[in-house]
C-alpha cells in the first residue's frame, strides 16, 4: 500500500475516564508514526455523567487529538449513563457516520457501546466489509448494559472481526460473548513515562503549597470517578479510619463527581464518617494529574468490580507512589513487587496504607525501578501490528 492505513476510531463520547485517556494516547501515538492516518467519530458532543456535563470541545482528550492532527467528527448527540440504541440514530446521523466509515480501512471501537452505531449502519445497508476491532477495557461484561448484546450480535454475524483487550482478565471475561472466529488480542496498558515521572523538590513543594499540604505530611491520592464501580465510599471509610491513626495525612480525591458540588458525594462523606478533622481535598476533574501523583506517597484503588488494567496504578507508581489496590481485574498483577493488594475491608485498607508509609523510602525505590515496564512505546507498537494484521487478513480473504 502506497498510502497510510486509514483508521477510524469510534468514541461513545468524550468524558473523563481511563479508557478514553488510554485510547486517545494510542490514536495520537499511531498517527504520529506516519504509516497510519487516524480519525475519530464521536457519537456525542456532550455527556452527562457523574453529576457533571462534559463538553467534547473542552475535553483534554479531544484537544490532544486535534492538536496531533487527528480529525474529530461528532454526530452531535447528548450522551448519558445509558448507551444510545441502534434504532435511535436519525437518517442524517447515519449518513455522517457512513461517510466516515467509507473512508476507513480499519475501524477501532472504543469499548462495545459504539457497535450499536455500526449495527444501525448494517441494517440500512450502509456498512462496508472492512475489519472492525472492539477495544475492551472492563473485566465485567454484564455491567455493560445493552451494549453487551450489540457486541455479541456483531461477533456472531461477522461484523466484529476482533477484540483487543487491555488485560488478560478482560479477554477471559469477554470470551463467552464472542464467536469462535473472532480474533482475540491482549495489549497491556502503557503510559507516557516522560509525563508521569518523579517530581523535583521544587515541583513537589509548589504542588503541596497550592493545596495547602505541609511539606512532611503523608499524601494518599484517589483518582476515580464518582461511580459504584470505583466504590468511593470504601475509600472514604478507609480514610476516616486512617485519619484516626495518622491525622496528619492528606487525602486528595480526583475525578468526575468527586467534588463538594455533588450532593451525593457530600452525603457519602457524612455516611463514611469523614468530618472536618480529616484532611480531605475534593478536587474533581483535574488536568494536572502528573503533579498530583508527584506528591503522593500512596495511590489508592478501592474498586468493587469492572477494572481491567487501571491507569492510576501505573501513573502513580511511575511518579514514585506506592500502589495499594483491591483485587480487581489485572490490578494484582500490575502492583506485584511494588505495592499491595487488600481486601474490601476499610480497616485492612487503612492498615495497609499505614504499613506502606512505614516503608516509604524502600517502596518508592521499587516503584521507580519498575518505570521501564510501564512505558507506552510497546503498547503503541503492538496496536500498530494488530491494525496492519487485520487489514492484511481482510484483503487475503476478499
């Protein structure tokens, strides 16, 4: 082929979340290589999630793509907690989607939700015979709502060529819903280790000062959206218990809905026993996570289900923090040798945090020594190989 491979990524919408951060990094990285030309079609132009309205054109992922030269088109829908049904797309929206699909050699669907759009195109006879891969980022398919049935239908009818899982736990969980002919690939997550790195003394001092955190105070960071999957109540109950033993500790809570403007979050604080004596900073959505991780002693994850390969554990560890997580998805594999896995008991979590602080210097060195295995270069190269392979296989079968 004398021209770059044209790859179209389908986004349900642009909003804060690890899967969108990861996929955006992949698209920008592949596009910059020159042998692939990437574009994006977003179903929604605004999304209502976690007690916030998140606009496409203000989203850091959208801005990064456009700044990288990736063309982004939207159908202009308003997204929410429920995925948009295939029958809900208008003729105009399907024409826009068909035009974008027609110009692609390969399609990547960010998670299974956008497959409903492709099913709608196929129903109208507007879906060409090109490879389609679903990029999956959960370990609990049954929490995907109706989108799981769209994935199953797309796989059984041959519309879906392959799935690319970010973790082995994801691949295993989705296997029963795929056809025997559906290709299965596992590409572990990677991060930009130039961006997520240990901070200098001056950088850390400036960040601590900006949040009012004393120079010697321990810091626990929780980066997650306000969602039952992330179990923020478990984190808050653990923080309340730890504050009784280590009252000087500061807890930085980041993510959509993690703000005092959210009535449900405020109610959960009370329910969890977090009062004014606890040094809790509810920061909401942040675009400066590298700086926040640089002052973290511990990066915490208390998820109840659904996780695959959580980026926060990689990003925190690459910055020098010690990851402490519940046993969900591939989290235990991620923190092996550098962090800890706990039960879902807040007392156990608080004890583990306190134990990690007692070994802070030793554990920091372990995290920093593992930085090389967290890099994104291997991930982007693996995605490039899968995309090329899908196109070659499709042409050989034609």
